[in-house]
C-alpha cells in the first residue's frame, strides 16, 4: 500500500474528504491529473466505496475536482477554480490557511464589511440595535471574566451584517467568519486586541444609531486594518521561524 495513503482511523464523511485531499497533496498531483478510481481510493484509505463516492461528489460540488463522463475524476486548479466554500471546508477540518490566503481573504472581507456598515446605517431597525447592544454587554462581561471573546466577536459581526437585511451579503460574510474562526481564538487571546475590538464595536453601534455611514465605514476599515497588521506580523514571525 502507498505510504502516502495510510488507512484512515475515522471513516466519517469529513475524514474521507480530508484523506483524499491529503493523498492528492502527498502524491503532488497537478491540475488536470487523473485521480485513482473509487475502488483504488477506497482500498488506499481503508474506507467504503460509498463513502469515497460521496466524498468525491462533495469535492466536485466545491469545484476542487472535475468529473468527466466515461473518463474519470480529474484535479482542478484549486487556487483558481475551486469555490470559497472549499477553503471554508478545509479550515473547518483544521487546515491552516497560507499567509497569502489570509491576506487575500482579509482584503476582500474589508470591502464587504464596508458595504455592510453602509447598508446597516440606512436599513437597521431598533431591534437590530438592541441585538447588537446585548452582544456588547455580553462581551464586556466576558472581558471582565478574563474570557476569550472570539465567539462573541463573530456574533457581533453576524448581527451587524444581519442589520443590512441583505440575505446574500449575510451568507457571503458568514462564510468568511467560519473561515477565520480558529484564528479569532488566537487573536482574542491577546487582551489588548480583545479590548480594542470591543471598544471599536461599541463605537460602530453608536454610528449605526446615528446613521453616520461615513464614520462607520472609516471605523470598520481601521478595525480590519488593525487585524490585518496583527496577522501580517504574526505570520511573518512564523515564516521567519521556519526558515531559521
């Protein structure tokens, strides 16, 4: 059996998908290369053929691989052709994003967040403000207890985009929050970053209340740039450590 494809201990759906991706990376398959057959993959991974078939169907849906009738399954150019949900799924499974992926996703997210606060300033309801205020109060309590506010930060941003009353924007940004979930735990382990974020969130709600879109947009950009600077420094130190 291929050393790059040791049998899986867990043969659940996510584990089989992760096993296939690991196998492809270990074998260094290139875009356009054909994958082994379902039966071969099942044998290599120690999984059932139905599980492998379902995993491959998921990878096709995420545009990581391509199914060609009467030919087989072929690897796509993942960086160019796969869906953003593919990145989210890999992050959910514990994969560590590359420094480039982190920088690029934050660049895109900054523009989406700017659009979000602009729309929220004009469309928010009293109920939206009440929900945001309630999250702010819970955040203050968590900080007072020396807890990690990562989940509350996510809840705040989801409530903020909910205030746009644009369901497409909600779904898009929700995917970004899932993608950054693990990194948020690290970010808000830093008390200085956590307190700064909480202060900015409270100011954002004040601007939403007064419908001051210009100040809200400027603040959300500073908010995102602060996080981007934090991660740029952290990832640079990590890369330096690996090269030494």
